[in-house]
């Protein structure tokens, strides 16, 4: 059976699915029986399978979850040198979810990963994870090829490193609630004959043969506030690793991106009606509702999620009074904003702001900011 790819989702190379199954086989599990139990329309173990053929990330996610459950390993089947015990990613995310900025989260994540490596036989060379270069740009460095990838094959190693970096970029984008714009990606490995895969993966300049595997990004990205809570993290982990394996700008989710662009950043005005939105998108209301349903949401949920996303971002700006945030979101009364925000997050705006700020600041300002 030929590999199947959903045109609306970012594909995953079939070889990663095969790798997961081979890992299971090496531990004595029957991959054919595993695939039958999942009832997938693909067979990554077929002799004539094209290992570079794209498959829907959802199928890989199903295989990953089953193999992870069997082996208690969360390393995504990417050929990483260090196996990742089940629960490690959850502990990492809990360790960083209360950080105030992306830079703080990246530094804490690096501390967590280095500590975990000290508990194994995998060496970890000291490196400076985040470096502001003083010219408006910054580096975020990853472990070296030899630290991160198990294979000594240069091509396989290059793909492992790049895909791992892409997964981490997607997680960073989730943390800050918006795209992480990269100026360039630096890879230690030499330039391959075909660079198209890497260019599509990152959508920016790729520099090969560098001293470090790293993101070169605009410095302001490091100051972006984290917009999520433990509650939204629980929902994210429930669907992981799917959201880490698909691009947030893929074709189907770009429907939501288009809708966000139509609404714009000024939410103080009334939202477009579903009729007006469908007209902007050149589709019928019925088609828009069907596509949103396929994506697991409704138009009302889209509006609520967008308001929540902006509310979290603005509440992380302490100079803005809570009443001002309410007005920016288009609420006529602050009390209506308070009710809605508590419905979205389980916390009042003041409680959320206090949870994101140092204790001294929260004690001093929370009473002033309450309506």
C-alpha cells in the first residue's frame, strides 16, 4: 500500500515511523501485530517502501504513542543518542511553564537536559545555550552532533539534528503563542547535495559547517512572554507529540492563520460575523463551519481562543491595567472579561498575572490592578 499523506498536514518522512517500529522489534515486539492493532492505512515496514515518502504526522503520532507505551521511551524514534524515559518531557515542561520569558525557559530547559544527561552515560559538553550578540540578534545553541545523534552516518545524523531542532522550534512557538521567526539555522554538518528538505523545514537561510547547531534569531524573541498555564499545558501534553511534529503554518491550520490576519491585532472592535468571515475567505458559511469542525473547533471557540491568547499576552505586560486589557479585548464591562477569562483558564485575570510575576510585584500591584 503506498504511503498516505494528508495534504492539509505537515508530513513526516516514513523512515521515522519505520525507525520507531524497528526499535520495538529490537525489544522483541512484533511490528506487524502492532500495526494491525492500530489499523493504519500504511505499512512503514514494507520492503518496497520509499523511506523518504511523506506520511501524515497523525499516523506517526499513533505509532509513537504505542511504542512509547511499550518501551517507556520518549525520544520520538529520531535516533537520539540518549533514550528519554517516559514522563521526561512532561517534567521538563512543568519545570519551565512558569517562566516569564522565552529566554528564561530556554535556559531552564538547558539546565534540565544537562542534569538528565549527568544521570546517564551520555557525556554533555558545557555550552552557552543563549547568547545575545549585541546587534539585535541572538544565538540559541543545541548539543553537538556527537552528543545528540546516535548514528555516525553523516546524512542520517544531519537529518536527526535538523528534525530535532524543528520540533523544539514548534514547542517554543507554542510557549509564546506566535511564530518563532528565525534569521538563520546553523548546522555543524557539511552541506548535503540536496538542501531542499532543510530549507522547507525551517523556511530560512541554512548555514552548514558551523561550530554549533544553533538558531540565529531576533533578540526580541527572547523577551517574548510565555502565554500558557498548567491547564493549557495539560491539554497540550494530551495531544503530544502530534503538535510538535506538524508545522503551525501548515495548509489546514493556515485557515486559522488567515482568520487571525483578517481579525488583526486590534480586538477592541467587534469581531466579524461568521458570514463576513466566510466572505473574506471566499467560501460559504457551511464550508467554513465544516472546515472548522474538521479542525476540532467552532467559530465561537476560535474567537474565544484568540481573545484568550491576546489576554494572556497583554496580562504579561505589567504596565497595562487589567481594565485596559479588558478594553483592548473589546469587552464592554471588566466584569464580563473576568468571567470569560476564568472560564478560559480557571483563574481570574489578577490571579493569572500574579502567577506570572515575582511574588513581591504581585503583592504590591494586584490590588491596584483589580477593577
